[in-house]
C-alpha cells in the first residue's frame, strides 16, 4: 500500500539554501545581497510580475541556473545587450553564448521560459473562433515572432467556423526577405481542408510597414486561394511593438 504522505508538498531546501554566499576575505558584499533571493521571490508572489522591473524578473529566471551567486550584474549585462526581458528570452542561442557568464544551463532556463510563453499564448487561440480571439492571436504572434532576427512566414489555416486547424511555419528567410510560394500555400490549405487563411510574417527591423514585394506576394496568394474557394482573411506583419493588418490598411 502506497503512502500518500510521500507526495505531500514540502519546503524545498533550494529556497532556504540558495542565497548568495560571499567567501570570507573577499570584500564587503553589496547591501542587497542578504536574503535577496527570498525577498525577491516574496515580492513576486505577493505582487506578481507587475511588481518587478525587467532586471528583477530576469534575476528570478537566473536564480535557478546559477545558485548561490549574485546574478544581478549578469541580468543587467543581458538587458544592456538585448534591450528588454522579452528580447533576452527570445535571443538566439549563438548570440546568448557570446555573453560572458552565459552557459548552457542559463540558456536552457531562458528557453524554457520562452517555450512556456509560446505554449500559453498559443493555447489562447487554439480551438476557438479566430474572429472572437483576435487580440489573443496578435499576442501570440508577437510572443512567437516579434524578437526574431530573421523573417519567418506563418500561416493559420481555419475551418468553416474560423476555428484554427493548424498553425504552421511555411518558411524562414533572411533579415529582410522570406521566400513564399503561393502554390504551396494553397496546396497545403487543400490538404488540410481549410476554408480560410491568415498570413503572418515578421520584420526584424521592427517596422511593420509592408514592402511592395509583401503586397505583390499577398495578392498572388489571394488570387490563388479565391480560385479554389478559400478566403484570405488577412496578412499581418509583426514589428517589435506593433503590427500592420493588410485588411485594415485596405490592401486586401
């Protein structure tokens, strides 16, 4: 017979023993060090993420990767390098590796947070009519694409009720171009028995203004889709902090 007491939640030693320890004779430690990790966790638990600036949110992530060391300096270095908490979490592996003090364990923790954010944002649009979840769709697109350093082209395939069937990355490109083939887009739509499409891609420059090639490509896809009875609802370009909707701009 199993003992259910074995599964009772207990205080983890990690949270009592992972405070920074400064070796004797190494100099006076900063005044914030003593019980810093516990105080920061308590503030997060009582006030949530809004109670913490970016560097402290980043410290919380780094605590797990770097025990018993002061991680505030590294948090500031990462923010100086990439600009924001979101940009740090989304930074490519090869760029993170160039930051002194960042190793495999730190990168793993950052990418776990990024993956969790993507999964949570995506869950808010899955199995729901897209029209009634538009803000959630935009939030997901920004979470997944706004901080990428190359262009990515995604397609949301929808059924007759405008519920998401599939969210797929159709192509990756360079910093200012991504190859898209209208024939492949509609071919995949037919395979999925989709009734409608939403196109999404990002501009790593941060400016979501559509280029002429963006406009031309969108019209080609719209023409091919319409010929097969498939509706193109929109094409959204994701910038760093805002987006452009082709439908809102009268381009569809």
